[in-house]
């Protein structure tokens, strides 16, 4: 099977310099969702038809399994698919037509359409809407599809039809090669409509079959920021329901955002307003408290994160680790039963087991040009307001006094303190503001 993805639209109503199909939904470009679905179907060839912002689209999402066809100027959907035909030359498989701004169509729905069409019929994905305004209508005679009429070209009787065309279809590639060059543009838009191939199929005696999505949101497109926000909520709601069915406890399923892949063990609980980006793995019994952001992180079993904590890429927490409020961890491993409970930054560090990182502690890992690593061995106690200037190692069982600035290795099992001598000055008076003349 081949897939052609139409992604040439400008997206005027997005009011953005970013091409419409690159706007993110759940942390991934709209077009990327459609490409991934095509891959799930096992497509032999995937051709993306691009136009507005084309080079940016291509540079952002180019991959070895994609081919690209430029549509310039944009003369309608039929003209767009015609641009992809050279990339499909020599294939006898059917071609599925998808849209780069329709991101949530499920692979199972598309497979149902493909199966219904077989290899010798034209298959249309249609839906029944209470309010079909704006959509092309499916015109049937004696139950058989005979044509599709666009809203602007429909008469009153046709506008009363509630079965609509989603635009998604599958057809024999050889038939598309015959039909597309013959399309006309005598319509209200002056465009070459892909939907006109239905009448051509009927004229040839080719069967026209239909399949339907399980939910209307599967075929909803994005033409504005309003629609983008609506589909974001649909995506997150569906994902939250999947997590609940897997046994994850969500304090409020409407207040979680997953922008990537979230893998959860047993008895995981997630409080409100948490964001998960990239690939995040939570072990058994993990608790994520409110208002946390986790990106490309691994959290070991029994650990507690938050509230108001941030785990950045490369973070790996062992078992029963505590990361508290306003603590940020980046590119660091923290071993079992260690804790950083308050106001700390841990970057480019390797921390052992049973380590206490005091409030206000930071690893000074960046000199303005290069990153350096901090190593903190097992059973270390780091006092509050400590700065560890990397590269530096704190030996096993060491204690760093509060306020220490560590620039050299701290030996194991000893107290290391770095402070200015405390003084009290008798007779000193605080400056007083001078009165103006």
C-alpha cells in the first residue's frame, strides 16, 4: 500500500509564520502524527505533497522512508495528488490519501477502510454529522455512492444530506493515474477536486465502498488555533483514559499533558498539572506530585517527585529517591534512597545512595564554554547553600558544611567547610539616608 499525505496548505487562519502542518499537537508536529500513522499501516511508499513553507516542512520531518512532491501553485486536492503520482510509478498497490492537518485518525480505522476497498474498489471514509455544514456531501442513489458534492456547489436537497466526506480515501493507483489528469475545475472554487474521481469510478463501473470512524474527532482537521487546542484536549483526554485503564491513578484526568511517551509501572499516582515530554518511564509505586515537568527521564520504583520539580533529559533516579519542590535535575543519575528536597540544581552529576542534598545546593557544571561532571559518592551529607564547582568529587561518607563552596575534592568520612571567618564589629552603624536641601 502507498500513502499520499496532502500538506501544502498555507493555514491563513493560524496567523503564524510557522507552516500549519508543523504546529505541535502533544509535542509533535501535526504532520508527524500522520506520518507515524502511515508507518503503523506498513506503507511501502509515503509521499508528502508540500507547498507553503515547504522547505521548512521538509527539513523538519525528512526521513529515508519519505518522498516529497512540491505543489506549486496550489490548485486543489486533485491537483495535489497528481503531483505525487511520479513517486508512485511502477507500483500496483492501492494508494491511501491522508491530510497533514488531520492528526488523530487511528490506524485501525484506516485499516478498516483499506480492507473494505480491497484492491479493486474506491473506498471513502465518511461520517454522519448532526451539523454537516461546510463539508462535502455523499450523494447516494439506491444506497450506492454516485458522487460527492461540495458545500458551495450543493443545492438545498444536497445540503440536507448528513453523510459527509472526510476527504480520506483509498483507490487503485492505476485508476488514480487515469482519473487525475482528466479532472476539470468548473466549480465555485475553480479548483481540481479529488472528490470528482467518485463520478469517474461510477462511470467505469468500479465499486465505491465506505467505512466510518468510531469517533468524529478522528477526522477533524486543524485550520485555526481554536481547533488545534480542541484536538489537543481530545488527545490528552484519550491518553488519560488509557492510563487510567492501565491502573495509573490520576488526580484529575483533565489536568495532565503527555507530549511523547509515558510508561508507568504498577500503583503509579500523578497529581494535577504535570507535563511529560519525550520518553518518561515511571517505576512501580512512583508518586508525581503537582506541577512537575519531566522530560526524557527515568524514575525508579517508590520514588517521589515534586511538587514543582523539573526532571530534564538524561535524569535517572534510583529506587525511593525524593526530589522535592523547586529542584531541577539534568543529565544526572541519583542512586537509591537519596534526596534533594528543596531548592536545588543538580546538573551533570553522578550521585550515590543515601545522599542528602541540602536546600540551596547547586552543581556549578558550566564554565561558559564547557560542561564538567560532579561525583558524589554514597552516604554523603551536603549542607544547605553549597556550591560544588565541577569537576569535583565528594568522597564516601563525607559531610559538607552549610555555605561551602567546594573547588577541590572532599575526602571521604570528613567534614569539609569553606566559609569566610565570622566577625562582629562593635560600634558600627547602619547608613542613614541624607536629607535633601
